[in-house]
């Protein structure tokens, strides 16, 4: 298996808007070969930001990489527009091969 995560730093007060954006978007994932599951995780927050992570589980790295080059990936990410100031920087990607 392969786990793909993006970490987001969200401006204080923008959490509801960010979560709503993810809740209502058409992720385009349900019919993608190799896709297993998705979770949006809310982490700690302080006066500077609230940390979030998107967490997808894939059958293997090749399935994830194929999705990132697909039309469904482009359609899903075209919906990721949030009001200016919501995101504090670009998402930080982390990919993990499952060993156990």
C-alpha cells in the first residue's frame, strides 16, 4: 500500500470554510483504480494557524501516480479554490510506502 498526505496550514478563523470546501467537493476518487480511502484530518492549532492533512490510501504508489496524471485529478483540484488568505502557504506533500 501507499499513503499520500498533504499538510495544510490554515489561517485562524478559516477552518470552517476550509472544511466545507473539502466536504462539498467532488473528489473524483471513487472510481479511480487503486484508490482505497480518504480522510481529512484536523490537527493542532494556535494563534498562527490550524494544521490539517489530507490522507489517501492507495493499493500502491503506481496507482497514486497514475491518478496525479489523470483528468479526474485535474477536475478535483480545479474545485480547490478557497477565499484568499485561507491557506498559509502551499500544501506540503508526504508519501509513504506501507511496510507493515
